[in-house]
């Protein structure tokens, strides 16, 4: 994953920008895509602004494109967006039970980027992610882990230890791993918003494809 580091240079201001959005009273909704009449098994996308679709409009987070592709393939699952901008792994851990209580079939866990950008101890991020994984698995969910990286100025040692969190947790808990959620998107002006941080509509289509590449083999045939 080290080769992907240059694509995230613009993420340096991500945590601050997202926190300001939340303090201004404009956070993304905590859960979208639920319907009490929809009995299809749930796939919950659980994460921060990259999951919430910050800045791309309510109709264009990657989860909407993921749902479209599942429907097109005849895979009868409903995608639920539980992303909140500005969340760290600690914030996610605080609300993991609200996800576990829904008894989803799958949970795509996407946290840690804000931890790294704020220079939080890697051990803390790992512990929070692992606790989320354990709780979700205990609730019967199949967890898919989304990997992330950091800008190169954080230093090679910190970056390597940060990236290992995802690969090691995936191996330890036998999780399907999306190696890098923004593969082919981050650093590409055509696919990013003006802030250089969040994917635009077309970028979120590609993020959905990255997720589906790992998720689809787990879902079985229609």
C-alpha cells in the first residue's frame, strides 16, 4: 500500500474540515437506506465521511451505487448507510451497538483515516477496530474491513504500522479485506471533489466497484 501514499496528500485537512461540518450542525445522517417493509438481509456500511458520502449529495454516496449494482446482478440485499463525517475509530466504537442491534448480514467497516490524520496512537486505532469487529461478529454479522493509508509526510514508520492494522486484523479475524477503499480514485482530479479529500459522484461509483469486487463473492448467486 505504500505505493498509494501520494494519492492522499490532500487529506491533511480532512479531520478538521469534517469536525467543523459536524459542529456547524450539518453532519450526514447516521443511518440511511432502511425500510421496515424491506425484508432483504442488510449490508451495513459503517464508517466516516467516505461512507457517508460527504459533499456528494444524499443520493450519491458509494452505498447508493453499491445498491444499484447489487440490484442489477439480482443479489437481494439492502445496503444501509451508517456513515458519519468526522468519526474516528473511537466514535465508531461508541455507536457500534446500534449497528449490531440491527442484526445485519454484512458490515463494511471503514474507520481509521481520521485517527491517522490526527496522529492518534496506532495501538488505539487497532484496539478500537478490533473491538468493533468482535462485537459485530458476536452479533452474527460477516465483517468486511476497508483499508486506508496516510499522506507520506506522516513518516514511513508510522504509515507502515498504520497500514498493518488492517492487514493484521483481517488475517487474525479471517476477514475479507478491501486493500484500499480509494484505489483508483484518490489523487485523481476527475474523481475527487474540489477539496481533494472526498470522492465526487463518479469517484463514488468507483469506490462502490472496489467494495463490490470483494463483497460479491461472499454473497452467492441469485
